C-alpha cells in the first residue's frame, strides 16, 4: 500500500500493536473490561483522567496527522478523531459514553476479535506499506 506520509505508516504500526494487545486482553480475561467499566462508573476522577489522556492522544494525532489522502491515512485520521470525540464525550456526557459502551461488553468476544483483526490489518499495512510524497501528485495529475 502506498501512502503519502511516513507518519501514516508509523501510526498504523503503533495503532495495530495497540489494537492487537487490547483485543487479546479482551479475549484472555473476559472479566477485565466489564470490571473496568464498572469501576470507571464509580470514579468521576478516573473518568476525568482518562478523558485527559484520550484528549491528549486524539489531539496530537489530529494535529500531526489530519490526512485524507489515501485509505490508510483516512483510517489513521479517523482513529485520531474518534479518540478526540470520545474524550470530549467523557468530559461532557460520561453517562452517555457508558450507555454506548455497555452493548460492546455484551458482545466482548466479537468486539475483541474485530479489534484484533483491524489491528493486524493496520500493523501489516504499516510494515509493508511505503511512503511516497509524490503519491498525491500522481493521483491528481
């Protein structure tokens, strides 16, 4: 896969590893995520801290990688925007965030498998892709 930025490849690798690890965590310890969500619901301070971290991660990704040039760049960009949106939702309406998160817990195994598969795709794309700044010029020439 060709992309216009080496940053896209690097972020794809990091996001892939993260998603594989998170997905495997969901598969190997089925009680971890429901317990984490339950604990989060009891701790406003923890929700706020997680919102800060998610906001920082999303804001950095969006600031450095807001590229809509090719499929891989778009996926990486959307993940950054999703992290930012999630953080804002945790700041503004945490109860709504929990209401959205609960259905995923009911289908944790499927969610974990999808997360692992997406992580594998991102990791493979990042490791096998190549960055070519002229890619944009070639596409729009």
